C-alpha cells in the first residue's frame, strides 16, 4: 500500500532533524516507527481494558492493611 501525506512545515522540520541526527535513515523509516509505536500503544490500551474488565468482574475490592499486604507479598516471593 502506498500513502501520500502532506505534512506541516513544523513536522517536516522535525523529521529532517531526526534524519540529520542519524536516528532514522529516511522519512519513511521514521513514519513506520511512529505507526508501529502507535499500534503497540493501542494494543497495550486494549489489554489494559481487558484486565480492568476482568478485575471489575471478579467482585468488589477488598481492603487490607499494611501488615496483611506485607504478609501476602512475602508469601508470593517465596513461591516457586
């Protein structure tokens, strides 16, 4: 797939700066990296939403004091 984009002067300068600095070889490589990062972030957001839904479905939150938290944490650390 080929896509053409019209960039603002500010964005064009930012891309040129990144290329001159050696971080990216071409404008295309920078754009592909940015899209990849965006897609990774969207996947992470979706995963977080699933975890929140699972947490909500598991029932109400249970309050514990520091001593109980410390005991649970210590127990978890010794599990294989």
